[in-house]
């Protein structure tokens, strides 16, 4: 059975969506989530570097 152009376009759209979903799920593995958490934490520590309260948190993490 021959496929029409509309059928092929629909199939292509479906494949594109599946690839986007796979990419999204791949970026949410445990390693990626932990890396993003560490990046956010590092940035927040830079912003609050001179704040004594943040130094207590840092000391508690190291301690």
C-alpha cells in the first residue's frame, strides 16, 4: 500500500517528537540531575561568598 505525503509527514512528526522525548529523558539521568544541582549550589555559594551564614553552611558540609 502506497503512503500519501500526509501519512509520511505525520510519521516524520511522530519520529521527531520521539527523538525530542528521548533527548529530554536522557538529560534527566541521575548523573545529569546531580551535576545540575552541584552547578546551582556552586553558583549560589559564589553569590553569598562573603555572607557569614553561607560560610557556616560550607563548614557544616565539610565538617
